[in-house]
C-alpha cells in the first residue's frame, strides 16, 4: 500500500517539483499524489509542469486561482490584465505560446483537464482546498462544491472563492502579530481587489 503525499503551489517550477518528489522517494505506481496545484506562473516551466502532473495516473488535485486564470485564457484567448502584470501570467503565456509552441489541440486538452479539476476534495477526515473555506460555509455547501463543474470561463462565484480565500491565514498571522493587524487586513484587501478577475 502506497503513501498519500501532498504538494503545495508549484508555479511552473518543474525543477523544484522533481527535486521534492525525488527527496520524498515518490512512487508513481503506488503513492497517491494530492496537489493544491497552481501549476503555472512565476516559474518558467509551466508546460513541463502541466505535462508531467497531468500524466500522473494517481494525481488528485484541487484547482488553484492561477489555474483558473490559465483556464480562462486557454478557452477564450483573453488575458486577464492583473494575471499578466502581477501574478506571473506573462511567464506562462510566453512558455506556452513562444517557448514550446504547443498545438491548439494540446491547449484544448489542458483547458479541459483544468476545468475538470474540482475546487475542493473531501477525503476521509481531510478537506483539501487551494485557498481556504470562506466563513459561513456549511458541510453541505462543501459537499455540493465537489460536484460542481466549472464552465469554460470561470468568474468569482461561491465555490471559486475557495481558490482565492486567505481568511484563515490572515487571521492566524494577525493573531500572532497584533501590532500589525490592521495593516495586514488593509494590504490583503487591496491585493484581493487587484488580483481577482473582474
């Protein structure tokens, strides 16, 4: 029986991904690989990362906010300005469109695969989500989000918010650093307003 391994954000760092998996002695034939993805952006190897992880038969992923923005671009051809300028989307577009010259057919496959990745996974006693669970969400809400299939173009709906939510992290940091609590939340609100797709 294999192990359950979980990966954090990858952000196009294929070299780091392979290094981590080697250190963990990852076995593709027996281990289950959970991932909160963010396959792309910031690093230069989005395509290698996407190809590798999508080839893993035992990958159980939840979608990240960067992946939603990538999916939107692949389906529509429209580049979200904040994604391109602030979130690393320009590196991903360059890797796909210029460095690798991948075909339209492969782009369509990647877009479909991204759309099929759930926003949340509930596995035994674990709840796996990329960002967090917004306040006032019930267990029934979370179960229903597992079944929801994102459209070709995703806007910020109730379930999409879980890929962007940082409430738990911000609350924990503010509790640990009360002297900068107000500054943390003001800066977080600004970042959220400028980075979420409109």
